[in-house]
C-alpha cells in the first residue's frame, strides 16, 4: 500500500509539471495615434484630475441626475442579463479546473446470485453465491500537454471578458440615462420658452385687436396674430408629449414602471463641463469594450493550444481499492482487501482530418478576434474624435446662435414699435416673431446637443473605468465584477 501511494503521488505530479503545447499569448499590436486630431485646446488629464471613478456623471453638477444615475443598477433587466452571464462564466472556471484533480468515486454493493439449474451446458445445479463489495475508484488524466490548464485559462479569459461586458452594459445604460435626462431638461427649457412666447403673442393679439377696434388696423392683422398664437400653443403641446415619453424612458432605465416616476420641471441651464482628455494610448486601458475584445483574443490563443494538444497521446491513471467478501463475516477482513492500479496511453491514429480541421479553425478564429479587437480600438478612437469635433463646432455655433438670438429680439422690438406707430404692416411683426422664436428654440437645441456630445465623449473615454477594475478571478471561480 505504501508503494501504491508513492506511485500515485509521482504520477499525479506529472500533470502540473508537463509542458504546454501551443503559442504563448502576446497582446496583439494596434495602431495608436500620437494624439487626437481634435485635441487642440483641450486639457490633457493628469493623475489628479481624471474623471470620478465610477460616478462620472457627477462632473455635470446636477443633483437630480446624480440621484437617478445611482439607481441604474440591479433593477435594470439588461444589466441583470449581463451580470448573470458573468456569474455563469465565472462558475465555468471551476468546472474546467476540476479536471486538474483526480475523480474519486466510492461504492457499496451487496448482492446474491442463484444461477438457473437449466442453464445450457450446465452438468449440475450451479451453487448460489453472495457478494459484499466496498470500493474506492480513482481516475485521472495526466495533463502532460497542457490541455486542461489551457482550458482553465480560457475559461478565466472568458469570465474576465464577461466582466468587461458587464461594465460596458453599465456604462451604456448610464450614458443613455444621462442623454435622456438632458433631452428632458431641454424639453423643459423649450416648454418654458414656448409658454413665455404664448404670453407675448397673447399681448400682441390684444394690441392688434385694439388697433382693429379703433380703426387703425385691418382685421387681417388680428387673424395673423391669432394664427401665430394658436400655432405656438400647438408647439408647446407637442413638447409636452415628448417630455412625457422621455420621463417614461428614464423610469425604465432605472428599473421602475413609468407610472412610479415623476421628475419636476427644471429647464436646462448648465453648460458643458470640461472633460479631462486622456492620451490615445490610455484609451486601451479605459474602455471596457476594448478590454473585453482583448480578453477574447487571449481566449482564442488558449484554444489554439487546446487544439494542438489533441495531436498528442492522452495518458490516464486508474486505480481502485476496497474490500470484497462472500459474507458479512469476512467482508472487512484483511484477506478481503483488493487493489488495482494502472495507466493507459491512447493516441488517435486516424480521424479523417478532424484534428487538423479543428486546429485550422482555431487559427482562423484567432485571426478574426484579433481583427475585431483592432476594429474595436479604431472605433473607440473614432468616437472620441467625433465628439471632440462635435463639441468644438457646437461651441462656435452656440456663440453664433447667441448673437442671432440677440439681433432677432431686437428686430421684434423694432418692428413692433414701428407697427404701433403705423409705419409697418403686422406681417413684418409676425415674420420677426417667427424668426426670433426659431432662433431661441435653436439656441436651446444647440445646448442640448452640446450636453449630449459631452456625455458621449465621457462614454468614449471609458467613463472613469480602467482595466485595473477587472476581477482577478482565481482558478476556483472566486472574484467579483467591479462596481
């Protein structure tokens, strides 16, 4: 028995000491620009002024947005799906890691057999017999070529990719919430503007009515003023419809039924905050979708090694020990002890090209995920550039629109005074009013687009997340996703 134990220990030690066939993983190189094309005039982030870790929305300084963003968590069903997939991938690590250890089974059996006296070729009645069996069995695949260890590594890579997918889903939901929130506040600003315009047009209608009744203006002036007023009322109503839908969308994002959420009106007043701009090379460490793509490249590399290990023999260790007796009396005695141990080596001689096809498929799959990783990186650079250029252009547009609003308001004032003095027709007043309202609404819309582009820029920069937030995921499946 001592020799048996020593022999088992020696064979079990061969597994971790074996070689690992297949290529070692090297992170694929990607083309990284030295700087962003649209980075002129932007502040490059320093270690002390990066985005808030995990609560990037706080840079907007809006208490209502902060409260809503905190609720984008486990109540959101899309996030529940991503979190469940991470837990599934983490559990699979333990499944593959179990193959690093022997499988031990135990059994107890009691049986009796009385053979038939009418068996063919039997010259006499065979005697009855009993069997009492207690045994332990061991089966173990010696991991000489690294197939099992690579399977564990592949499962760990997939779990880390799933953790990054979870953070991508969280970032998408948070940015969707921020976009919907600023759209809602823009609708509040539009509503406030249109309500004030309705009051102004009501006063203009009163002016034209008084002039008509005094014989100083034709009835057409009254009709024009009435039409202008009613048209603006319709626009105000349509804004209310859009605002209600945005409020419902926000409720769904935070996992509440739309009927349970009411957001008080508050027109959009804030201006886009300054976003610290990281270097292009840092983007690879700050985007969870890039991290997920890179982890899947590592997984594909492990699958190449697993496929190559199939070309080498499989070494199995089997052992059994127990007691077998003919009755309870002699069942657990020393003479009833039995044991058996042995190894087997199995090599596939011919499989019709199956292993070669599998190996070629894994190589092709590796090439595809490398291309996906590089494409994801390129798209990330493009998203940053898109939103940098959008913010730069919209900032200029906001300045131009501010001047246009000022001149449009002056135009309304001038034409209204000239109309009161009988120097101009009311059509010129209506035209000036329509131009002023269009410019004021466009000013609000430009601010909305600037806030949206800022949210998308933060999202493109990773939202304050880094690869350091990936769980370490030990081989037994421990670890948890970053929050």
